[in-house]
């Protein structure tokens, strides 16, 4: 018999489901700055909000986006 700690094993929810539920239930928005469903101005707004709230990202990624 194989024993796994609570929270391990089983089926994981798809990340998009977790993000959707976070928005619907808690008003928390999780979005990638590279999400291709967004227009360029929308992606740029996400980058600006991220910088304002959390500071600049690592130089390797930041250099690609300006």
C-alpha cells in the first residue's frame, strides 16, 4: 500500500480554472503579461501595473519588453 501526504496525488485543477475561480470568488486577477488573448495596449497596462505594485522584474525578461 502506498501512502501519500494530504494534498498529493489525485487530479489537479487546470490553471485557467483556478484563475477564473479566483476572479469570481475573491476579485483576484491573475494574468500573464504575455497572454496572447490581450491586445498590445492591454499587455502594456499589465506590465505597468506589475511594475507599480511589485517593482521591476528580473533583467532577462524585462529587457525583452522594454
